[in-house]
């Protein structure tokens, strides 16, 4: 007699998904930064995670993943799994951080800057059929194109001449009344992912939250640009070099010309 354990096939009718060889069941956790209660919600899904990573960063490996609950969209996702054993809670903290950054991106876009930005909708996936290793990961849509790091949480600023990512960081600092700073801006074009939030009190948002030290590192290296001016952000003058602020055209004179931003 065949022993029956719950299979993907028996799980499928409730989900209305097509079985794909190698797929597995997962619980998908999403965070709504606008909700006042019940910010976390979960749904059942089927995913297929490629066994070999296609990329890796300092801390995580990235795997192509198909989300079978998205039959109408491409369903192309990236699963990110820590290289070192990581507490389940820190995956949730990363998603919460990215979704809070998403809310700040909405505030930024509301000021009608020349280029709108977005943070990818991320989620936690828990693999319910696994019994060991990598029971949980972070996931988000896969974005085609050149992935770039624009700044980091300890004062690195890319020399690619993009204004928007740098101004967004500055914007979060000013518009939070200097209570937080969203940094580690990276992604494809202005589709961002994997941000870090520094807070005045240094509480929350994982070990990358460098608190006021993080603010200082940003203030030391950020150079205000035409978008900072357009947003009326209080100018920051790096100690080492003179800021661009005095020499760029007044953005209100050139707006809505997008020449204050390069690709
Ligand atoms: P770092 O510390 O440098 O930020 P990390 O360990 O946080 O690295 P991730 O940022 O998670 O690593 O991503 C690792 C790599 O996966 C990236 O460098 C990029 O090449 C790729 N990648 C990450 N997210 C996506 C995405 N949404 N779409 C396409 N590629 C991605
Ligand atoms: Mg990263
Ligand atoms: Zn600035």
C-alpha cells in the first residue's frame, strides 16, 4: 500500500496552479507598511528554486525562482539565502526594512522628481517540505539589466554620476526629521532592493543599522546635486571636497527637464 503524504499534486487544486517538475510548497509572508494592524499576511504558494545560484553578494546567494502562483505575470523571482546560518527573524526584518523603504519611495515620488523610483516588493518564503538547511529565504521579482550599487551603509558613493539614488538617501534623512536614513541603494536603474536603514537611536533593522555613526558616514561623503536642490533639502557639505551645490543650475529653472539626472 502506497503511503500518502501530502503531495504537491493534492495541494494544487486549492491553489489553482500547474505543477512544475521540481517545485515545492512554500508559505509566502508579505509585509504591508501602510497597515496599522496585521502588517504580516501569509499565503500558500508553489515555487521552483534553481539549485545553483546565479549571483552572490557579500552575505547572500541569489537563485532564480519561479513563483507558480503568478501565472499571469512572469513569475520570475530571485530567492536570496544567507551564506551563514541566519535566524529566521532576520529574513523578516529584511523584508520589513525593504517595505518601509518602499513607503519612503512613495513619499519621494509624490514630490514629482524627474525620475520615479521603486523598491521591489519582497517577501519571506518558508519551504514547508524541507526538513533541513535553508528552510527560509527572502524573495522578490527578478529584474533584468545591469545591477548597480549606488551607495552603501558606511559612506561609499558610486562614481556613476547618478543623482536620484543619492538624493533619495538625503531625502529620507531630512523628511524623517533626521530620525532615519535609507542607504545601501542598489538595484537595476531605479528599481531598488536590499536597502539599509540607519536610525537615530540605532535600534532595529539588523546589524547594518549603524545609528548616528551611519548618519555621519553619509554626511561625510554625500555631495548634494540638482535633485537635492529641487527637493529643497538642506545642503550637506562634505568636509573634504566642496559640494556641487553652488554651481549647478537652479532646478526650478530647468524642471521638468530631466537633464538634472543621467541614466
Ligand atoms: P551586498 O552585501 O553587496 O549587498 P548581498 O549579500 O546583500 O550583497 P544581494 O544584494 O542580496 O547580496 O544580491 C546578490 C546579487 O544578486 C546582486 O549582486 C545581483 O547581482 C543579484 N540580484 C539581487 N537582487 C536581484 C534582483 N531583484 N534581480 C536581479 N538580480 C538580483
Ligand atoms: Mg545587496
Ligand atoms: Zn543632498
